[in-house]
């Protein structure tokens, strides 16, 4: 563990290995998306194809490239660390939730604004409605992570209290609930119930992050190995005899997440927790730790923007026939993949640096007063987060240009949610204790952003 000093002077433990996992997970997401996404240009129109439909054996690779469980595991760990430290110095739960949520929403807001401007400009420039709709959906699909994670942030104070009382029984019950949801979806055909698994599946992994933080997953030392083995055995059984395909990023397993994906997540969690001592030794040197720190600071920006280079490169190169379009899965296609990925990386690096400069003023905005709020500020905060969750979920489903035009109503809900969330930080009742000068609830200097 490495101590970090927050803005208010409290020491917060920082797990270098958790930061490394986040960096590696972002890298795997980027590489996986760049590998399986094939952009085509035919009849003067861009379109996208999923290479896994043409390279069937590639679906087995999703067992390794489906790394979203790592985000939620690390998220549970760092949220437990952060909330514990803030709560220890008397900070109200709503103050912590608001600050944590805004640190996630500011980079998301920059991305949403840029995407809407790009879609609007492309429409004015004569791009067809169907092409705008497809591209707008393509660059919004990965936003699904944000509403789920925002909900888990909002629930962290309650769920961490539940963890401290019942421990690993909480994720076990959530896993059982997820299995029940899958039975209801595949048996009586009740698809809407399936959306509950976004909270049950990812929430159970988030709870495991709590257990990892307090040692409940790695003591005794054989426990993570048992978890990994159990997850692998259950996953094998579900793939062999259940209704789940091996493709862990397909809609059946990931939208919403299935109990098969949860079994994969359990196996990943066990292996990653068991590997922590080796990973921590790897980061013992200052040089390696500095590299991880710098990369970790870019994680959310890279996650949000990593598909933009795909659109930019395809829009610029394909109409000019600079890049060939071999059949997906052919030898020539595979030969071009390394060059394709390298060019995308060259575009992403300066793009990330530029976007982070644009995000900086927003990240520095104080999220409100540090005094404990009353009922109305807490209610406003709940309404603001609910609005942003709804809007981001709709954007992830429908994209930035459904029907060829920006979804004005959804964007208005999102903007209103941000505004209400901010406003809730400035409605502290007069009866609340005054905060000493310089001790507003600015984001902690070394607190994790995600």
C-alpha cells in the first residue's frame, strides 16, 4: 500500500496493484474493441461490422478480453477506501457521493458535448441520417458503464455497511438473485426483468472489491484460488449445458450481464486477488509506479474516447482508398490488424492529451460545501443522479443521433441532472455547522477518479 494525502490532510491508503489492474483493463478494452471492430466503406457510406461474426473461433478470446469485471472489482476497492476515509472525518454521505459522481461525470460531459457537436456538424455537412444514426450509436455504446457505476457509487455507503455486517454473504445473495433473473428471462420469457442483472451482477463484483480491501478475499491464502476454481467450474458447466454462448461480449451474456458472465468474473477475481503479492512486487520500484500513475490518470478519458480514432481514421482514409478493405478474417485482414492498431494508437495519444486539458477546468470545480446537508439537498442530489443515469442509459442504447438527429430531450435531461447535482452542493441549511476556511469539499488530491 502507498499512502496518499487528501486535500483535507487525511491519509488514504493507495493500492498500486489496483491501479495497475485498472490500467491493464483499459488497455484490454481498447485493444479488444480495435481488434473486433471492422469499419467498411461502401456506396459512399461508412458502416461497422463485428469481426466475431466472421471469425467464430475469436469468440473464445472474449474469455480473456471481457475485462469489465476488473473495473467493478477495482471500483469496489477504491470506493471502500475513499468512503471510509471521508466518513472517518465526519463527511456526510451525500457530500461524498456528489463529489465522487461529479468526478466521473465531468469527463463524460466533455465527451457527450463533443459527440453532439460532431453529429450536428456532420448533419449540416450533408452526412445521411442513416449513417449518422449508426456512427452515433457506435460511439455511444460503451457509455453503458457510466450509469451502472454511478448507481454503485450512490449505493456504496449502504452496501459497504451491509458488507461490514454480513461480509461475503451479500455478493452470494446477489449472485443467487442474478441466477433467478436469468431463469425468469430464459424460462417464462420475461426480458425486462433481465435489466436487474446490471445491478445484481456488477454489484456483486463491486461488493467483492469491498471484501478484497478488508482482506476477506485473500485470507486464508487459498481462498482466492477456491473462488477462481469455483467460478471456472460453474462457467464451464453453464457453457456446456446452459443456454449461454461462449462469447462473453455478446448480447446474451453482456446486455444485460448473465450469470455466466458472473462466473467468469468470479474466476477473474480469484486469480487477480491471488496474484496481488506478485503484482505489488512488480510495482515496488519508483519508475514503474510513476508509469502506472500517469497511465492511471488517463484511464477514464481513454475509455471514453478510444473509439473516436476509429471513426476519424475511417472517415479520412476509406473514401480516399488509402486503406484497403480485405475480407474479414482473411490472411490479408490479419496482416493489416497490427498497422490498423498502431495508427489508432498514434491518433489516440495526442487526442487524450488534448481532451484532458479541456477536462481540467471542470475537474477543478468544487462540488459544493463540506457541511452535512439537510433533506432537500440530499433529495436534489438523488434526482440529479437519477436524471444523469437515465440520460446516459438512453444514450448508450439509442446513440447520439437516433433518426439522424441529436436526442434533444435526452440531452436536456442530462444537462438538467448535472445542474441539479451541482446545485445540491450549495443548499446547505443555515443550521449546519460552518466549515473552516479552505476546507470545502474539493476533490481529494490523490483520491481515485473511478
